[in-house]
C-alpha cells in the first residue's frame, strides 16, 4: 500500500498537535515543564472520587457499566444546567449535551455547522486545539486582534461585509494569553451577534478559576439578557468541562445551546462515539452533586493557583530581562510572554530544554505568519519551588538570547 | 435564528439512529425488548471492576485522573496487541490505538480515509451505526449480497471496474444477521485485497462470543498470512472493543492497523477528544491483565448466551408461523428474521409494542429500498423466561399479520 496517496484530502490539514508533541519531550522527570495545560494532580480530589466510585459501583453497578443515552445522564444534565443558570437565565437540562471533554464539544460543533471553505471569526491568537480540529474543513479564519482586555470586538464589524458562519473565542482566561474579555466588550459582542444573526461559540474551560478581579457573566448569560430572554434560545453555543475543576482523566464536558443545536449535536454524537462513558458521568455527578464539597474544592484550587500565579509573576519580574513583556491573567492556567520581534520561541525552546525547562511556543496559536516571538507558560502544574527554579533558569536562557 | 438554514450541508445525511430511538420507546419496564444490542448486565463483572478501580485509585490516583497520551495507555496497547496476535502474526503495541468504543474507531476511519463521494463496498445488510457515521460524507455504497456464510465475496470483483476506496464489513457474527464469513471466503477476500491493493475495515465487536462451530481466524490474521507477513503492514484496519466481553459503559475499544494509519488516526483523535478516559483505560487493563479471569469470564458469557440463543431459536421454531425464516448464528448477540415480502417490520413493531415486545426493523441496515420485511432480534439481554414469553407474544403478532 502506498500510504502517501491513500488518505482523505482533509488530512492534508491534519498534523500532530505541536503542544502534545512537546509534552512528550518534557515527560522526563528532570524537566521543569510549564508546557502542559495540566491541572495540579496533587489537588485532585482522589479520595472523594474513590469513595464516590465505590458507592455507585456498589449501588448501581450494572446500570453504570451499561450503554446509556447519547444526550447524557439526566441528573448530570440537570446539575450542569443549574450551575450555568443565574437570576434571569434559567437553563433547562434539554439544552445540555454531555460530551467527552470540551474538546469533543468544539469538534462536534464544527461537524454540524461548518461547510468546507466557510468563514469563521476568531481572536488572534486563538486556541490551538480548535485550529487542529477545524482546519481540516479548509476554513477561512478571519482574525481579530486582542489586547489585555481580550478580543477587540469592534474589529468584528468591518469583517461582516463578507458572510461569516460564526465567531469562536475563549472569553475568560484565554488560552494562550490568560486574558479576559471585559463586560463592556461582552455587551458589545452580544449586540453584534443579535444584530447580525451570528452564531458565537463560547469555549469556557477555565471560567471558574478566578484568582483576582471581579467576576464577569458568561457571554451566554449576557447575550440572553441582551435579548431579554430567560432561556437558551439564542445565538450562543457554550462549551464547558469538569477537567479543570475536578479532573481531566474522566473526560466529562458539556455543551449548552438552543435545542435545535443540541438535537443536531446528538445526531453527530451518536455517530461519533454513541455516548460518553456512563461510569464517568455517574462519578462526576456523585462528586459534584455535593455542592458544598465542589465549591470548597474550587475555592481551594483558586487559592493554590493564585499563589502559583503570583509567585511566577514575581519571579519573572525579578529574573526576566526588561525587553520581555507578558500578560497578567486574573485566572485560568496560562500567561503569554512576548519577546523582542527578532527572537524565535521555538529556537529558545531548544536552549531551554538544554537547561531542563519547557514551555510552548505560541506561533501555532496565531492566524497568519506571526507570534514567533511569543510563548505560553502554565502556572498551575508545577509546585512553588519548581516555579522559582524554572523561571530563574528561563531568565538565564532569555538573557543569553538577548545578547 | 432560523435553525433550518444554519447547519452544515453534511447534516442533511444525519438523523437520529432509528435503533437508539426505538430503545427509548422500550425503556418501560413492562416491555420485553429484543431491540438493543445490550449485553446482559447481570453478567457484568461488577465486583471485579469495583476492586480494580479501588486499587488503581488507591495506588495511582493522580496518574489515572490526569490527561494522558492520545495513543492510549502503553500497557493496555501491549495487552491488546498480544490478544490479537497468533502463532505467525505478531502485532506490536505501535499498531494499536485506544478508542472510545469501536464506534469511534469506525467513525475516525472515515475521517482519515474518505473523501466526499468516494465509493465503498459493504455487505447488504450492513451495520447501521457505520451508515450513520459515514453517510454525511455522501458516499456511494456498493452493496454485496450476503447469505448464511456472510458476504458473497465473489460479488466484489465485478464492482472493481469502478474505483473503490475500501471494503467494510463485520465478518464474524454480523450485526444484524449474526452470520459469519467462512474461512474459504476470508481467504478469497484476502486475495482480492492484496491483488487490487484495496483497504478493508474489519469491524469485530463480537468475535470472542462463539457458542458453536469452529473458530475462524480474523481477516487481519488471514490477510497477513496470505502476504506471508508476520506483522501488521497490510491492507486490513481492525476495530475491536471490550464492550461485549467486559462492559460497554467504560467505552474502551481499539484499532489495529499499519503504522501510517495509526499515525494519521492519532492526529484525528487529538482533534476529536484528545484521548480516551485515562481512568477507564486503567480499569480495563487492571481487569484484563488477569488473563485467567478474563478468559473464564468470556467462557461464562459464552455459556449463558449459548443457552439464550438456543432457547430463542427453539421457541421461535415452536411459535413462529412457517412462512417466516431466520438466521441461526454461531455466536454474537443477534439473529435476523425475514417475513414474507408483503409484510412490513415497522408496521409489525407497532403491533408488537401493543403487546409490550420490541425488536429493530432492519430496513435501515440495507443499502437500497429493501429489507422492509426483516427485523433483528437480540438474544443476549433478556433473561430466559422473558425470551420465552416475548417470543410467544411475537409469534401471536406474526400469525395475526399473516392473515
């Protein structure tokens, strides 16, 4: 078989994720890695999950190990609907589909909505995992610049002279920058969506991890308020996950959207994998239904991650050369570093790995040939002493590169 | 939003699976359902899974709840490679990708191999879950007739005057018919594949569930032998699963294929859902690595399912009208019933549901406008007394329809 000629045309746009390939390089224990998007494993509620799993296997063993519905476990859909609702927006379980992580949500949204060569609007830089999933559709990505307040939403309007299918962004603690779209810009975005009858995909894996500043409602909530609606019937398709607030290994995410979207997604999911693991849905429900536990757990995560963020930012101030700048996120897992334009982050990574420190160059997150001088640092995964040591080493590597 | 105009063109070929929608109708406890493809939950090794889960959460809790590699857990890939190997064919873990059930395997194979309007060869009837996944690519399905010995493989050759991308079938205990491709036909199929440089997808969820007759090697093994190869470098892409021999709720399946195929599938899976649940891979490995346990468990399943198959066949002999015929499978979960041509299985289902019995009409499994007089019965899920009662009721409904 001549394998070079056998694959579908769309695979020409598939490649192994740069980030995941870098993660493999950094698997050696001596490497201090700021590369992954990994939560801190020592904070996983292992004992609580162990108890919950034992309880459900003892009490409902045959049910949790059997096939189940594509839509997801009813009690879990109800719990998620409640957590996404606020005083005015009342989300129904019918508007929730359980997915195998939020990556599957993002992937299936493309499957039901995007035709080949469609135009979509994204912030720049944007989430590389979305690009990996969506590029095989040969889309035209229209890039909107970002600043410390997230996507510059006024940049959307001039793009609309061409027909666009949807807008995708991570408005809260973005990946890779960690920045958050302000409330004012969310209001403006909602207005644009409603006025132009545009779809918006709100990818929100990090929203619950705020360490400072004031909470901002989701675009899902703001768009509904803008329409004066109390239910999910509008133009926002929202993707969430337990990966960052419980554990990623269970692969439990969800989509909240208008019912016609959920209905079509159910058809896509039947074809994709029938349904998400019954056991893992039950485990997640059994743990999350204890709201006091879940909220305390999230509060604990916030406290630890806040300290790590602050420690990383302070160590960067002390050890990075002054020609380098970076974002100062109010939450999430990441910040982004920008070096002078003549420096290349992929080349810097080679030098950094020689010192056993790793990060992710951000060029793959950008639309267009740019961002070669930027890289992403994760501050949630490494323990404090490793953060200090790793940032110090990175400071040395950066200073050497400046010469 | 006008939802009618918003979805991608490919969704015109998406619809909710008939089978899964029927399953919802049959969820009432008073219904005796032969509709699902469900294994018997009372045979699930719940206690063994409970112990295994507790052990791995106690010993490797943070690891099993963290993100993991797209390819899958190394030990599990090794175990599966070994189970698929025989005296001559030695499969390497590098040739195995862990999937979220074998449905995901079938779905991702299309994603990497099939362009819009490609031609593929399938047996008729064929597995409806494949059709659900593949139809959105607007393929041309060339149908090869089947008989009690499976696909009539000599029917493939005349089709090859047109370029076809691949052949898909379930050669062992087929869904919906329960029939098995003979060894002789597998040899012929292997010859056709090699002579014409054609890809073949061997979907094999039921292969380990044989109740009578002599075992037949997989097409994967026979094709390798035909080429004189001792490793997986050929034209067969094999999909397997633990769903039928352990439990479906864990959603653990696999693909065995030549490395270039696995490599491309890894890229597709990164985009689709990053990786299959770490926890569920560890649970499956922890249970399956005890080969004696697993083999004894499968032997027990075979014994119970053999009795249920035999009981269903005997009760059908006693109670079904003589104008009706059916397959007599040597394994698997299903048999298929054929009524006289003027009868319609969907109409019969309405009458059957009035008597609280359910089955799946098979027209959706057929390529072309045919099979309206056929339906599928599952014999693994219902307990013996329910099999007798349900088949008796179905006999009454059938006899009434004959009049």
